[in-house]
C-alpha cells in the first residue's frame, strides 16, 4: 500500500479517536453538571456507565453517516459545523429512543442528554476549528493541481495571489492542456508542470499525493482525459470545476467565467417557500426591535450632530430619502441619516467614491461606523428590507448595470439588506467594474442563503461597526 494512503488513514484514525475521546469526556462531565444543578440522582459513577459507551458509539455512527470522517471531505468550516449539528441531532434522537425503550431503569436526569449534546456540539466545533486553523491531522489543507494554464486558469493567479488566499490548500502547479490561451492572458508567474495528461498523468497524481484536480481548461471538448479523470475520481481524488473551486475558496461566483447552464444545474439557489418567509419576517422584526432598543440613543445623538453641523445652517433635514430597487425589481423609499451636503446631487445621480468631497464632516464619521444606515430599521419593520441581503441600488444605476453586467438582476431575487456578504468583502462601489465585483459576492449569498450564513454576516458586521472598518 502506498505510503501517502497509509499516512492518510493514520490521520483519519487519529481524528476519530480524538473526537470519540472528547465525546466521552463531555458525557462524563455532564454527570457533574446535572448533579450540581439538582441532586436528582446518586451513584452516577456506576449507574451512568452505559452512557459512556452508547453516547460515543451513537455519535460516531451519526458523524460517519453525515460524512464527517470522509477522507476527501472538502467542506468549508461553516459546512462542517452544519454536519456537526445534524450528526449530534441524529445521535440525540436515537439516544432518546434507546433510553425510553431500554435504559428506563437508569432513571437519568431529564436534561442529561440535552446538556451532553450541547457540550458535544460546542466542543467538537471548536476542535474542528482548531484543526482547520492549524491544519492538524491533515484537516482543511489539500494538495491540488490545476488542469489548464490559459485565460480561465489565470483567474487563480490574479485573484488568489496572497498566501492567506491559499490557506486551505497547497497549489502544486498548473498543467497546460491543448487549446489554452497562453499568450498575455495565460499563467505568467506560477509553476507550470510538464506532465502528459494521457500517459503519465495517473502516476504523477499518485506520486505527488494529489488530493484534488481543478478543471480550468479554456477548451474542454476533445482536450480533457475524461476516462483518466473518472478513474482518479474512483480512487478518491476530488475533481472540481474552476467555478466551484473559486466559489468554495473565495466566497464569490465568478460572473466573468459563468455558463448559464451552471446556474441551472449547480446546487443552491433554492426558492424561498412560504414557511421560510414567515420565519425570516419574524426574525427580522425581532432583530430590528432588539437593535432599536440598544441604538436609539445613538440615533438621537447622530441626528443632533448632523443638525448642529450643517442642518441648522442650510435648513436641511437630518434624514435622507431615496428610491432604491428592492426584491423582484420593485422600487421602495429608503431612509438614511444624511451624510452629504445639501446639493450633493444637483447634477444628477453619481457614484459614491472614497474620500468623496460631497461628504460632510459628520458624514464621514457616521459612514465609517455605519451609523447612517440605522434609519433603515424602519424599512425592515415595513418589510422592504431584510437584516441580511444585497445592498439596494438606485434604479438609475440598476438600469445601467443590468445592460453591462450579465446576471445582474438575479441579485433582486431576495430582499436587500442592511448588512450583506458583498458589503463585508468589498468597499462601496464607485464604477461598473466595482458593481461586477460585488455581484460575485451577492450571487454567492443568493445561492447559499441560510440561517447560519446570515448569523456569520451579522457577527462580522458587528466587528465592522465596533472597529470602524466601514468604507
């Protein structure tokens, strides 16, 4: 058996044993927690011994069932956490059934399994995060080669130049294939591998312990070794399309290279059914009420500062009302604290730019800390906006951008939001090119919209507000 395969199996075995040990420890720790909470049971050192066996066993089987121990698992950390929740949920319900049917004589504390499940989810999630961060036990980091060295492959060289962009993988190099456009638009500074994709490709993949092959050829028809790639996939090597690879690693959908068929056949882009809309509306109302409860003093101070700065002198409102494009292209009136002077758009609509001369002295401060966005809580209460979603644009800009950027109107299939994936990853747009870059993140959000992603965006938005990282 090849040495890399033996090493991979050892790493996987170490991972399984480490997590079983953690689950067993948390099951044991829960005994003390329930004893401290209420003196409900006695003699748990012997009475609860069966739980120290069945809890790790059921948890291991559930984790195995949801793919947490797949040797070629390439999920993001958020995807791993989702699998952890599902695995421990399955284990919890299975344990409830076994407890009711077989272990009734143990008279366990009613909250024992709940506490154990919560500790396991938190503990295993932290453990997996540490593994991802330090790339321990081979988790998170994979060895990849790019099949292609032309225009499509060059996007990796251009967009993923920094080591931080490649923290999840080790790039071995690019393999040119016939049909690649390798003139000025091809790979310029990366490692090019001289490998025959028909004769010696399999030997190269096995000898270099390659985990993943990314298909980035400019011309696919008649140039790719389909049978060889299929055999490698059967051997456990992951074969990934360039679009899926960029989506996973960078968190954006590369509109420049997008095929319409990819939008149709790829996973995600699920419709918002009625139940999901009800949950979203209730959550938005709750969050808006909660935020308003804490920030209303800051809103009063912001309004007073704008009035004293130039509102009193120019007899201009502290609020700014503007028409924006909402879900399904419907226009609505958005409300913000005014951050620009009285006649900022006397010559018509203009892009907001960095160090914009139209921004007032107070306006620069409130834009930096996103205080100008707070009146949009009213739009959330009205249902025009959500807490998380793409940034609403003006109809004048939308009409212009939709003619120049493919798939631009697809961002309007969800409600616009106060915070968003694009707002976190890209500054204020000041051009058509900026709008195209932001659309890549907006489409990623539309495709992967979920409760966990919304929570992640809200947490990172708090960081932006607290540390003044707004653009």
